[in-house]
């Protein structure tokens, strides 16, 4: 019995020492911490309760992504339709330029962007926008009125004066200009 007790005690001590070494194991590699890319400066107005603005069909938009993102793996879509885009990269950021596809005209659309980082993690961000049915009509600018000289005696001097007045007072009615005498006209 003494022998049996001694053998059990030695086994217990051996197991205890073995488990302490197993718990003391540490990985020599440091785990790399991934920084999620930041997305900022989206240029289209977001649609919401407080802001019910619509954007023009096939509108262009941009946004900026932090420099530690991987621009070759960006994905951009809206309503399941891939949105073509171009990326301009610098050392500190990537500027993404895109244009809404014509198929999204007249719909509420969530533009989804999946932006992966260089180390493997990624950020997903989205913007809800309302695309108008038709492009807003653009009014043509009205041509400016020009005043012709009334007589040959006034010549170029009165034309210059009229042009100067009409450019400064384009919305007001032109004033009557008195003819200016040139030295050559005086006898």
C-alpha cells in the first residue's frame, strides 16, 4: 500500500508539472491588427425623413476612402446592379468617382460599397438615395441686349459708353446717352 500511494503521488506530481508547461505556451508570432478603412465625403444627398431630395438620373458622385484600403478589390453596387467606378489613389487616400447607371432612374436605391483593407478585413457602407424619374429641365440663359449707335457722329465713343453701361446695368433700362464731340468734329 505504501508503494501504491507513492506511485499515485508521483503520477499526480508529473501530471501537474506537465499541465503547467502546457498552459505556459505562448505563440511567438504577434497577431496583426487590421484597421478598417474609413469612408467619407459622399457627394450625393442621402434620402431620409428629414431630407427628401432627389438626385438627377445618371448623376456622378464621389467619396474618399482611407489610404490603407486595397483599391483593386473595391465593390460598388445598387439594387444588385454593379456601378462602374474609377479610383484616383494618393499615399493617404483613394478618391472613388462613379456614375449612376440608367437602370436606376426613378427608384429608391441603396448604394453599397465593400471596401477591403490591405490586411484582409473590410468595411461595408451604404447610402440611400432617390433617383428622379427625369432630368430636370435646364433653362437657357437669356442673351444680353446690345445698343447700337444712333448716328455716325457719335461713333465709337458712344458705343464704348453704351457697352460699359449695359454690362454694369444689364437688368435696368439703358439711359439716354448724349453725343460726345470729338476734336476732329469741332471746326
